C-alpha cells in the first residue's frame, strides 16, 4: 500500500519538474521540490537575501535559491566542499 502524494498546486509541480530537468542536464542547478523546500526552510532563516539575483522570474524559486546559497556558504565556512548534488542529497535525506 502506498501513500497518496500531498496535493500541490500546478506551479509547484511545474517548478519541481523544470528544476529536475535542468539539474539532469547541468548538475549545478539545485533541485526544487516540496521536500527540499520544507527542509531548507527549517535549516535557513527567512532573512537570507541575495542582491545579485535578478528580481525577474519566479519569486518562489528565488526564495529557495537565497536559502540554498546561504546553506552553501555555511557549509564552506565549516570547511566542507558542498556541491549542488551533495546539498540536494542532504536535503532529500533529511526530509
């Protein structure tokens, strides 16, 4: 018996699909899905902001990237060598 997936809006599914597609072709692109978003929100506070990201585009993915980049910087400061793939795996395993 399997559990039913959590209902998601079309925007979240599309955002998730696009990020996974881009990640497949270029692993530096972070994977965005409900698991990654839920986990990164718990790890990184809401005040993470990046001035170098353009204001155009998807605001939800931008918020995710701001937190993602903050996590990346924290890991580097701790002496780790984070890659997009390692962070994606970490977020998935911690979900």
